C-alpha cells in the first residue's frame, strides 16, 4: 500500500520485507508499516508487554497501527531481521547493525537479544576506543574489554582528547595508571625500552584486572562501565587544587594517579572508584 503525498504529508508504505501476510500486529515506524508476529514482542520484552496491554486494540490493522517513536524504520527493520533471517543464520558482519540491535534491545528490554548482540560484537573487528565507549554506554561487562584495554596500554602515544571524551575520564585514568604500573615493572626487570609492551602478557592482564576491578566472576554479562563521573571523594582534591590556582577541570590525557605504592590489599584511587561503582566497597 502506498499513499501519495499531499499537502507535504509523507507517503506511507508497507515495508517490502517485513509486511507479512500472516502477521498479526502492525507497527507504524516513521512512514512505514510493518506487519509481523506479536508473539516475539510479548515473549520477552517487558516494555512491549506493558505497552500492548495498555492499548489492546492498537496494531490490529494499518488504521490502528501501533506507533513506534524515536527510531528509524531502517533500524526497526534491523531488529526484526534477528527473528526473520531468511538464511537461518546470523550473517550480518557489520558492527553498526549489531550496535543498533544492542541499542534497541536495551531500550525495549529484549534481554536475550541483547546477549546475542554482545556475543556477535565480540566476534567482529571494532576500533578499541569505539568498542569501549559502546560497552560503557550500555553497561556491558568490562571483562569483555580486556583485549581493548591491552591495546590502549601497549600502543605508542597517548589517547587523543577525542578518544578520551569517548571512553570517559575513569577509563582514561585507569589506562594511564595501568601503563605507569607496567612501565615501572619493565624498569625493575630491566627489559627492552621499558614500555608497557615490554611487560609479560599475563602480568599486563593482571595489572588491568586490578585497575579495572575485573577479578570478580561475571554471570550477568552486564556490569557498570566507566563514565565521566568521578567519585564524590575527589571533591576535596579538586577544591584544594583550585585554591592553589590550578585548574579543577578533570584531566583528560596526561593525568597520573599513583597506585604503585599501595599494598595489594589496599586498592588505589582508580580501582576504588570502580569498586564503588560495582557496590563492592
């Protein structure tokens, strides 16, 4: 069905792939009708269970289509593809598609679909900074980012300001702290050019686990990630710096917080912040 535009009103059309003859619920997304199977939305999503229960007559026809706001028709079709993949396999290799699925499954509480999106993203090549930013945004288990943290620790040069803004101040500080600890270890052992890359792989992993508080077993696949908020315990330090004529703006790239003098039983500041965010201390 197509309705010609009149008086500036956009044409409304049936989606060429997801307007199914045996569908039993119709959605209107932007200017596109989707007719699919209601059971998918009521089987798992607490959001749609509530919304559809409040308006039981919505979606029974094009005229009473259930309106979905704040999403493009293209992205909605990407979500539907998970259920209606014509080849019975998840053959989309674009991380952009799976990020869309992750975003919508999180928003609409499709818990199993969210797990699937995370599993697929783990198998795809992604820029480490982009991946960290995405996992932080959707509160995905930080232990899944160990290889990305290692990459940022061992690559040459510091993170750019743009990269720092993407991953958040706590991640910037934690990466910087891990690099400092790794370089100190390399110096003590007299290795190479004394860079984080000169540290044993296992030792670097342990440093990162300590700094990011990754030592706990994760069973949920979802955990609070780093963000741009520092703990309230740092307020006094920032006020003192301002009183001494120093900027109290949070450092983005070259900040250094020394944890190396802490004993193994007493986590440093960055680690404590991560533990507080997890409710550990």
